[in-house]
C-alpha cells in the first residue's frame, strides 16, 4: 500500500494523463501503475490514487504543504484552474484552491501562525 492512513481515490477519464498532470502541476510522484485503470501517487508521507471514472463526481482534497506561493506558481503555470488565490486566513493558514483536469478541487495549505481556535470561532473537540 502507498503511504498514508487515509488514501483518497479520485476518478478521472484518463488515469495516465491525470497522473502526469498531477505530478507536473502539484508535485506528486508516481509510485505504481496498475493496468490502465489505477495509478498510485505520493506526496511526502501521503498518497492519492487516480482511478478510472465509472460515475460522475467531484472530490475536495486538502493538502498540507510548506510553500503555498511556490506551489501556486507551479500549478498556475501548468494550467491548473485557480479557484482561490493564495490567501492568509485568521486560523493561521495560507491557502489556495485549484481545480485539476478531472474537475476535483484541491486546497493547498501552509501553516503560517499558531492561532488559538477560540479566537476565530473554532472549538477543540
């Protein structure tokens, strides 16, 4: 199995094209291709699996990274559809959201401050 406790499986029309694009635009690395219907990709200590689309649907994925601005530049130059530009949020994160070639929404988040959740409406469980 690829690394990670939770491994999202994202459907695409063309798994090989999606794997290439995710590596180019978002910095994933190819781990394992299974036939023409599945591709395991890694990102640091985490993974995602591109799978053959069998039904319509869009996924939303949050990825924690070290450099939102550099990542945004790479994704933007690679043709990612940018939904939200890099923005600092009161909960201590800098984030941007992009849509990949399969219509999935990816939010990339960089921690920029250690903020008490009660100051922005959060509540520890």
